[in-house]
C-alpha cells in the first residue's frame, strides 16, 4: 500500500512538473487574459467575479470562475495553482487508462496528445470541465457522484453541453435498442432522461443570454476540411469500437454543429468523446486508433514549439 502511494505521488509530481514547464512559458494568447483575470481576482469579493470575468475573458461559467478566484485570494502563484489542477487532470487520465489496462505506450501518447496539451495550456475553463468529466468516468459505478460531476462540468464550461449531447445520443440509441428488442425500459433511464431535460432547462433559464451570446460569437461558415476530419475520425472509431451503431450515430449527430460552432472546436469535443468511449471499452489501444493518437502527438510538437518560442501555442 505504501509503495503504491509513493508511486502515485511520484507520478503526480512528474505530471505537475510537466505541466509547469508548459504553462509557465505560455504567456500570450488566451493566457494573457486569464493571467489578468487571476490578478484582478486577488482583491475581489466572490460576488463581484461574475461582473468582472465577462469583461476580461468573455465568460461567466461559475465553477471555473470560483476555482480561479479561490487560488487567487489564497495568493497561490497562478502557474503553480493551474499546474496542480493540470496534474489532477492527467492523473485522472492515467488512472482511467490503468483501470482499462491500456498500457504504457498508450499513456505516453495520451500525455503528449495535441488536445490534451491544449487543455493543459490554452483552454483554461475547458480544462476544469474535463477534470470533472474524467472523474465522472472514474467513478461511473457510483451513479449519483458520476452524474453530479457531469453537472459540475457544464458549469465549468458551457461547451460541455456538446459533450453531454454526444453521451445522450449514444445512450438514447442503446435505450431504443432495449425498447424495440426487449420491449422494456429501465426506470433509471427514464429518471436520468427526465433529470437531463430539467437540468438543461434550468441552465438555459440561468444562463440563456450568455449561451445565446456565445452561439452568435461562434457562428461561422462550415469547413469542408473539418467535415473530412470528422469523417476520418468516424472511420477510425468504427474500426476500433465494439459498438459501431451507437458510435456512428453519436459522431454523425455532430455534423450540423460543425457549421454552427466551427470545425476545430467540434472536432476536439468529438475526439474526446471517442477517446473516453474507447477507453471505457478497453479498446483505445487498438492499432488503428493508436495511429491516430500518434498523429496527434506529432501534431503537438509544433504547438509546444510555439509555446517556448512565441509564448502562444496558437501563434501564426
């Protein structure tokens, strides 16, 4: 037991150091605004953070703002504070990989994946959302805790609603199969669907204006390249999964979103959905998916180079 704790602690320290090296060099782009917000929060009372944040980062998600405010008022240096959260995210990913016996090589590709590096550095609020999503998966057997963590993910970043939409489409197909093939539906499923509807309506009631504002800001022309990338991801996912029908429906459901929200944003969400679904199946280490993981590790090299040279991974 002591040796296991020591190993986990060593891994956590390594993940913290890995994150700190990246985030301490990321000083421009979105991080420039988040650093300014963190500094402003240091002498701001809690209720005022929801007035300040929209003017600095154009966001009002309460969970992410609360997390940032806590670190700031405790006078924890931002790069150290965020690196701790990054280590929690990566540690959760590794535990999920270990739980599903995906192997060391897969873990290496996961830690260096382009989208994971983006979460560690440029996507502050989305990072917090995925922390809750990852631990929701880790504690999936504890249904109430798992669903509660998913709820917190939504309030960490509203974009998580897309992720939950994908999960909902996937679950709906499985429910329909149960209804048509077995002629029955579980009470738990009905309760969950009811909860999702009520929860979604409540979120729109509280943050409808913010959500509509974000939607208007994101609307853009669809990209053929983005659709091709989505199709390629679909092919890879179908070759890797056991549940081809539900995987196909889940990914295809995102095609309209590419035209509304933009390809890169949607492709990231869909990739993370596919990644977590395959991890849950224990099939994320399938050869064809490992080729895709290798591609995203190679893609991260240029992003990391930009961080060290220009202080912004998305520097053009």
